C-alpha cells in the first residue's frame, strides 16, 4: 500500500502514528462499513508523509474482499486522516 497521511492543515492528525497504531479503513468516504487496519510501521510516520508499507486487518478475509476490489481506501479517526493506494 502507498499510505498518505493528510497534513494537519488538510484536516489530518496533529501528531505522528507509531508502531501498533491502527484505525478503521473504508473503501469510500462513508463510515457505514469499515475494517480495523494496522499499518506495518518500522518508525513513526508524520502527518503529510507518504510511505509504501503493508497493512494487517483484524478481519483479514472480509477486509481483503472489500478493499481488494478498490484502488484506494480511506483512514478514519473521527475525521478522514489519510488514504492508501492499493499496489498490485
């Protein structure tokens, strides 16, 4: 996945995400259905940063079915804080 955390001025987080952090991921900008996703971080990632990395989902099969059929998914933390492009 190519993860992009929105910068603070675009409504993103005010601080970094760290190892063990996760949030709901959705296939579109609705919060009707989402899957808890955890980016495989080796070090902290700051708002505005882009990085290629893997993700782990708690409901792996459901998430792969839903998010695998799209080219992009969105990260929700009370607001939209980022997006990830699916790399095939």
